[in-house]
C-alpha cells in the first residue's frame, strides 16, 4: 500500500487577523512517498503561501500539517525541515559558499555528520543533478540552470522525503527546464522522493501523478492529469501532448477522445 508522507487537513491561514477572507481556506490533500504532485492556479491563489506553510515559515492558524508523521508546530518545524526542502525561483539569493561544493556543504552544517559522510553526500548530490564537474566553480557565475542544480543539490544532500519547488524552473530556458524535469524524475524513482511542484508550465504538470488546482485560497479541482485536463474548467493551456492530440483530430486523424500521456500518445501513433 502507498505510504503517506504528507497530510494537510482543513488548513486555513490569514496573514493578518483583520483579514476578512482567509488567504487559504480549508485546504485538504495528501501526498504519498514517491508521488509527484503538481499545484497550479492563477497568481494570488495562495500557492506560495501554502508552500511556506509546508516548510514551517508560517504556522497554521486552523487545521494541521503532518509530514513524516510529525505534526507541524513551532517546536517541530526544525525537525520537519529535514523532511521537506523548498526550492524557489531565484537561487542567487540562496548562495553562501564561494564554491559549489562549499555551498552544498553549508546546507549540511546544521546536521551533525562526520567528514566522510558529509563529502559522500556532497558527491552523491552533485552527481545526481549532473554537476560533479562544477564543484570548484563559483556558484554566482553559473548559468541559471546550473544555479538551480546547485540549489537542488543542497537540498538533496539533506536527503529529504519531499522536494517542494515553487516555480523553481520558471526562469530557465526551455532546454534546461526539460533537462531538470528529467533529473527530477530520476530523483523520484531512485530515492522514492516525493515531488510537489508549483508551476504554470503545463508540460511540467503533465509529469505529475496528481494535480491540485487552486483558486482564491481553495482547492477547486483535483485529480490525475487525465482527469484534470478532460475537465479543464479553468481554461488552462494544455500540455504539448494534449495540444498535439487536439491538432491531430482537427487534421482528420482518428484519435481516442481522452487526454493521453506522452507514452500513450507515442504508443498509439506507432501502432
Ligand atoms: N507576506 C504577505 N503578507 C500579506 N499578504 C500576502 C503576503 N504574501 C502573499 N500575500 C497575499 O496572499 C495571497 C496569495 O498569495 P500567494 O500565496 O503568493 O499566491 P500565488 O503563489 O498563488 O501567486 C495574495 O492575495 C497575496 O497578495
Ligand atoms: Mg507564488
């Protein structure tokens, strides 16, 4: 049976007690180990607020957040941060070390590790994100895609159960974005790491096992990509695979009348 790593129950939140309408209203969802969940929704719908709550930057006003069976509160938030790592848009602001390896090492300084274990973890993290060759480079002088890899390596070295990305790939060119998505897929299958990705990129969304659609602080739609894109009430742009399926129908090709994953589409077109 799938094992739950994160549970959010009846979560509501306001930035200010004078706020009449809550920024998050009664949010409920859970994430299994090794599952990829995408969160989508227009600007201001509360996605980043939710991300900050998940890493304990704010404490829930109502409802609860449970990660790795630990309930989030002021006392447990430090412990919880070992289980979930947040990566956001601008890694520049996150660099401290003058070399890539120092930067990743810095992420580990709050946990007590032997020198050997530390260098083992740094090696492994850099290798996973494919930047072992950059370990002595100055992180501030790398390309956008490489910087995000350093940031991800810093989080991976902590061996978290969940990687949380808040529009982390948005600044990257399409190619680095695709490469990083495929790296994330490898991380997910290699370590059974769960991924929560907040994004506007529908091709990234198409990789998800499950999608949450947010609007005005609430989850208004949820399901697999198949379910959400066949019931696209929010009029989101479709992933490339779905655009292609629709285009083929327009051109008279007989196609299944349901959303197809990339795999299914390729298989169908080849048969
Ligand atoms: N630090 C803050 N203080 C007060 N209000 C905020 C703060 N951050 C965000 N908000 C408000 O909370 C709402 C949700 O914002 P946010 O979570 O950033 O949405 P999203 O990430 O989906 O664009 C918005 O109305 C925003 O103006
Ligand atoms: Mg945001």
